[in-house]
C-alpha cells in the first residue's frame, strides 16, 4: 500500500511541475500553451462551472455499481482504492477489469483550466520526463523528512520504492466528442479530460489478464536493481502496447458515463 501511495504522490508531483500547482500560470519549465489555442478552446467549450468540492468526489462519480454495470465485473468482488481519486480492480482466470478516475482538479476559470490542460498533455521527451521524475522524487522525500506522509514513510522508504525507476517519453493525441477537450496518452491509453473548469484523468481496461512473466533465477549476490526495473518496465510497456486499442475503447466508454453524471 505504501508503495502504491508513493508512486501516486510522485505522479502528482510530476504533474505539478508541468502545470505549476499553486504557482505560475504556465508551469515550471513547461512550454506554455499558445494563447490562441487557449482562447479558441475556452471559447468553444461548455459553460460548466464546478466548485472545489468536486475534487473529493472521485468515488461518487466512479461507484462500484457504475463499474459493474459498465464492464460486467461482480460488484461485491471489486477492490476499491481511494488514493488521489478512485481506483477499482477485479480479476478472474479469464478476465481483468480496471477502472480509475484521478487528478480531479477545479480551476479558477475555464481559461485557466484550458491552459492547464494544454500544458499537462503536451508531448514530453524521455530526458525531460526523467528530470521531472528525479525532481518529483526529491519533493516527496522532502515531505517524508518533514513527517507529512506519516510515521511509516521515511526518506529511505521513498528511495527503496523508487530505486531504479525509469520513465519514457509521453505522447498524446486528440479525442473528439468527449467533454470540452480530451487527449489520450498514446502509450498507456489513459484519457485526460476537460469539462468547463474541471480537469481529470480516466483509465479503464476490460479484457484478458496479463500473462505471467517468466521468472529466471536471480543471483542475489549480483542483484542489479536497475536491470530488474528496466525489464519490468519493458514487460509492462509491451503489455500496454498489446492492449492499447482495448484500453482506448474502455477509457472512452467510462469517460462518457462519468461525464453524463456531472
């Protein structure tokens, strides 16, 4: 549980670097969105306005009943995790269901939300992504050192969890007909969505489970953490690529249902 929490905190910290959480309008180091693009997108969007309470309503928008109805998973067998949004999972020998809503953010205006969205979904090189990760890990370690993450989370725990962490480039593509703006991560199939002054992320998968990885013998005397992490990431990336089309369809299905509840 601590491992998952730390990974999500790091992900949030990376997002804050891109869009300057609580900071300037354009985001630290992020290439600013074009004023023309922002104005055009904001003008063509809906007039929907949400208040700050929406930030905590992830599990009200994505309920066990909704996940069960949308993807056919047994409602009473769904596993729910409430961290930075709402996450569900269920698995059998033949099928896996995953559904997530996260990063619910209410902005001061539609124009601010549009600029946030443009910056958050811009393409990022592998080098820049690694730099952002390193900075984000540092930010989470600072919180751990100050005791802000609880007594069980130390800076050494963060180092252990993030040891050998690798990230790659991020690429996005526009999706029409979902909210005021929607873009898909072309690597993992997750959607970023804007409706009025609200932005959030949605991901889903309803299909065969990932085949078990072959496990070679490990020489504990010459343990290479970075190679293990790189091999695991390569395996995950291959699986995401193999299931991308299904993830894209399922994320769009889930997004439309959630938007219908707003």
